[in-house]
């Protein structure tokens, strides 16, 4: 699983707005008068490549595992992923190929069969 886009969910309608950054999404939401709903009316998050909306902390775990983070961790783990921490699509951070091999199911000597 990978992070596809930044996303903001309108809690009143359930509509999810997506884009390259939360700032750009907010501009669209202002044009649509969604941000006039007031504080607590929206949730920041991200959309996965499977189409699921996930909150910032879950998105950070997904992006780290997929090698999508600049470096190897998010700057503020207590807050979660920020859209500017994602590598541009197509870029690979160190270790991504190794993680794919680990996740492929090849025997690495640490089998959990019981």
C-alpha cells in the first residue's frame, strides 16, 4: 500500500477533496465554501492507492514502509505525515527495493509458521 495524495474530508458531507498538498486543497474548499462550516468540520489526511482515506499518523506509517518519505522518518511523529514530506511520485528513497524483497514472502530465516 502507498500514499497517493493529500486529502481533506468534510465531516458534514463525507466528501473527500484530494490534491498534491493540503494547502492547495484548502484553496479549492474555500472556493466551494466548505471551510465556512467552521472548526472541527474537516479532517486532514491522505488517500492511499487503494482509495482509502487515512489520518496523518496512519499515513506516516504507510509512507515510511513504502519508502515514500524524504529521509527515514516524519519530522513530527506525534502529528503525522505532512504532504511536503512525501517524495515526488516515481522517486525512491533508500531501502525501498530491500523492503519489497522482505515483503515478497521469501524465506528470510524468520518464518512464523507454527
